[in-house]
């Protein structure tokens, strides 16, 4: 039963919630009811209230501090989420939730939660890191953990040394930060997101190094301000300096410009720039992970644009302007390593091959499976029936396919076999004309009498199906002269009104889809034998169709090596001169060098990565 | 009444039409005779429609880019090149008397084919740098991929026909004959089963792509 959209009148399935045409809600009443049913009756969950307090209270206090220009550090109230009583603020603090300042005239019943309603584990892990279960460190490899937090891979604590509370493997200021939970809670781990960072040139960034333990209180938990690491303290301007508005983004050698409206980033970082106190990263927060991945100040100046470097980001250093000119050599270097080097080496090697012509290709053609089979298949074609040659390759594969197609046409002409070409790719007829024009003069072939080039056949599978039923009417005109096919000498001397009038299909395809269409739509229904010549990259995909009982590819050759061996077979068997022997030889030389280079690049990449990992261990 | 026709009757007719055409084509594929002839005729209509779609596409392309040229939008110089080259080749074909005239063949051989090959050849550079970056993924699959790639690339190189390098060619043949062939066959079978399922859903009316 269809549902009619009340907005546009379109018919939709009864199971659809929204209209497929206009997106209008098809069941507004049901959706509303479902939504209202799904809503909780009340939000009087104490643990949820605790989360809200933790989230809202610092913000409110921060706003208050901003107005008063006096930054006291608020203490976060402890939240007894195991009891059913609502959270209370610590003495001297304004509670985060809206408490009635005077007895309300319309009192609502106090929101109480069932006593046995415990908060979910992830809330416990945020509110009380010490209560939360220990993170599963085993899910990370040791070298990865050593890369993320190198201090965890250091020597174990000496005996008798007092350990700070919390995780003994972490420094005191980081003892309550659960980076692992952050990593594991995120669906995309840092390992998955790092490749982009590597592309930006962050590969050379050293992992964050924690401050020396000598500067920190070794045993007792330090006050919050002393727990701030150096890198965080560096973001704070000197205390003696009067708070002033600093520009957050600036150009080199350019005075700060006043802006009427602050940008979003200015709004975010404004408290820092104004000298307000900065809270340390919350436990398990994203900013903790971001802080751990901070590059050193020197690396940041080298990698990041000058406009993004905040003044005073260097520890114990005055804000000094950095110049754009210092970035440019690194940009050239980042382009040169490794991409530029690889590009230049490949280009130089290929040009050298074209100039010097090393004798790789002059050796006997490498073993190309199927070349002999392909040659025998064409040798077995009867001469009284034409062959259908399919030109289904595009210009991008012309380097390989032109060699193969010329060899095939040469073989057909050497045997005096008439043929008709057809294409399901728009570029196909052009290549058919180009190939046959290059070969026909050597064998005295004449267009219209010995061969025909039919045009492009749009429609893919449907086109082949219609070709099966009515060959003549589907392609009434030829491609070269735009004449009626029935008027040609070939059509008068030979019957070519259906697919059954051909003795074989030779598919010159550069894509798997075209090859598959001819096998599925034509060869299986007519039983015509089909042989294929494909690029070398397509050979693994075409091979499953080879020698399938009933219908399938009877023979398959691929690439320049296949063309070379097939041409040699043709020269031996038919005495035909190798039409493109120099061309094939040159291409084989180039291919050898290119493949060798690619292999060397892969080996270099493997060695580089292995060495880096070994050094990290 | 009109609303009922547009919202109920026409969609129902569309569903019936798609069902009938699909059934005829399906039966015509496996049989000979009337159904095969009718299926071939329907397929021929598809070819005609695709041909007209190409013409409409060309007209739309010219319209969009001519508008971009007149409005001096971003990239309008490229639009000039596109429209100019398209109309030039079209004019060469119309004046010469067909697509196979020498002028069109010249443009095809000396302009289109080198450009297409040049664009594709850039893939070699990008692929090589991508291979260099692949180990940074630090996954075992990437390492296995690279090792197999080295073997297959070296095995397909012409110089490996010389002993003892022909061992690489033998290893490459084994990889292509067994693991790669099995994987590709599995993929092809999976795609075929998926296509059958989608076709059945369309025939039974569960999916109606022609209404969207």
C-alpha cells in the first residue's frame, strides 16, 4: 500500500518515513508520538546532573572571571553519583544549576532518581578516573605506546622511590589523564588519522616529551597550577604584563589590525590571549591528545605557516616574529622529499632509456602465456566467414593496445580474412580506422571490400542484445564513409546480417566491463568463440573468463610482452615482417626500466620503514 | 481525480511497465522466438535513447560552458577551450561528411590520443609515490601488498626471462594463477549474486529506481 506525500503528491512506499521526492515527513503524527515516547519523562538522573555540572560550571566561572578581570581557579565540586541526592556545590561557590534564590511560589516536586540507578561506565570514567577500569594498554603495540608516550617505555622506578598516586608509569601532572581511553573511545584511532599528518610533513615531528621530573613535586600531588607543564605555562603571558588583547593571527612584519568582530578562533582562544587562567586538559579530553601531539616549537615554526604560530609559543622566549622566507625552503624540501625525487628519477630514467636504448628488449620475448594459443586460434578461423573485431579500448591504453591491435589486424590480413569492426566505446571506431589504415597497404586490403568499420554502439548490454537480434538495422551506416552498409561490396559478397554470420569475435578491450558484456551477452547466446587482447593490468581480471566450458575466452594475450611474442609467432608462421619490432623493443626497454624503478622504490620504502621501526624500538 | 491519476495510477502503470519489460527481457535472454525478438526491440530502444542522451548531454555541456564564458565565471578560459574544441571537431565532421573524414582522423590521432595517453601516464608517477608512502600505514596488509607487488612487477619485467631471474616470473605466475585468480573469481561471483538480487528486487517492485 503506497503512501501519498501530502506535500508534493508523490507516491511512496508504506514503509517510508519521508517522501522520496521532496523529503516531507510522511507520518508526522507517528513520528511525533515515537519521539515523545522515546523522550525520558524527566532528566532527574544524578549522574547526568553531575556531568552537566562538570560541563557548565567552569564555563560560567570563566565568564564571571572574564568580567571581573580576576582569574581565580575554580575548584570542581565532587559529585557523589552513587547517592540519590542531587549534587551540591562546595562552600563558597555558586552552584552551576539554577537554584531558586527564594522560595518558589510554584514549587515543583523535587527530582529524585531511583537509588539503584548507576551511571554508565563511560560517565564514571570521566567523572572519576581513579574509579574507572584501567585502560586496555595491551591493545597497543609496545612501539606504538612508546611513540605516543615515550616515558612509559623508560626504566622502571627505583625501589624505595615514592610513587605519586595514580598510574605509576605516568608523570604526576599526567597521572589523571587517560589518553588510552580517549584513543580507544574514538572510532578512528590516531594511527588511522596520522597519514594525513604525515603528508603535511609532520613525519619528522618528535613525540611530546614530558617535563623533567626534577621540576615537579615528586610525591605529593601538586596544586593545580604547579601541575601545569611547561608547554602549557608557556602559553600564558608573563604575570607582570598587563592583560591586553593580542592578535591571534598575524602576518610577518605586520602590525596587528583591529577587527570589529572577532573570528571564531579568536573567540575560542581569547581567554588565553587575555591572560586568563587556563585549565589543564581534562582527563580523557581530546585536547589532551592534541597536546601530546604538539610539535616542538622549532618544528612548529618550520612546518606551520607563520600566521599560525602564536607569539610566545616557545618556552621562556619572548614573542619574536618569524619570517615567511624561513618557510619557503622547507616547502621546496617537502616537495622534493620523497615525491619530487621519485618523479625526477623516473623521468630521468625513462628519458635515458629512450635516448640510450639499452638492449633489454632485443633478447627473445619473455614468456607470454597465451600468445601461441591466440595465434593458433586465428589460424583456425575459416576464411569464408568474416571475423568481428571489437575495438573497446580508450586512448589511455593506446600504448599497449595499439601494438596488440596492429598485430591482430596484421594476422587477419596475412590470412586474407575479411573482418568487420564494431565498438561499444566512443573512441573505438577512431582507433579501428587508425590501425587498419596503418596496416592495409602492406597487404592490399581495401576498405568496403575486405573490411568494414562500423561505428559506435551506445547502450552497453542493451546494445549488444539489440545487436544480437538485428545486426543490420542497428548500424546501418559505416564509420569511414557514412555509407549504407548494405551497399558495400563486403555486405553484398558476404552475409553479415546477424551475429551468426561471423566465425569469431576478437575483443580488444581495455576494461573488464566491456569484455564481460561481450562474453555474457553475445558469446554465451551465440556460441561464437571469443579471444581477447587486453592490457597487462587487465589480464588477472580477464583470466577467470578464460577457458570456461561453454562460453568464455578461448585465448588471451596482454601487454607489450604479449604483442612481442605474438608478433614473433606471426613472423615465424606467416613470414610477416614485424611491423612494430622497433617500437615494441623500445617499449619493452622502457617497461623494464620502469618496472625496475618501481620495484626499487618499494624496496626502499620497506627498508626505510623497517629501519625507523627498529630505531624506535 | 487528476491528483489520483498522478499519485496512484501513473506510478502503478510505471510499476507494471517495468515488470512486463523486465520479464520479457529475462525470458528473451534464455529463449528464441517472439520473446527474444521483442527483447531485442526493447534493447534497441535503449540504444536509441542513449544516443539521444548523448546529444542532450552535448547540448547541456555547451549551454553550461557558454554561460560560464559570458558570465566570466571562474575557469571561463577552460570553458572556451572546451566549447571551441568540441565545436571544431563537430564542424570538421559535418563539413567533411562523417566522423571518419581525414580531418577528424587527424585530430583524433594527433590531439586526442596523445592527450589521453599523457593523462594516463601520470598515473605511473602518482602510483610510485603512493607505493613509497604505503608502509607508513604500518599495517601488515600493506607490507604484504608491497611484497607481492615487488614480486609481480619484477616477474612481469621483460628482463626476467633471463635465468636465474625467471624464478621471479614463476613466482608471479603462481600468484596470479592461484591466490589472485581465486580472489577475483570470488569477487565476480559476489557481484553476480548481488546483481541478481537487485534485479529481482526491481522486478518485484521492492526497489523502484525509475520512480526516483
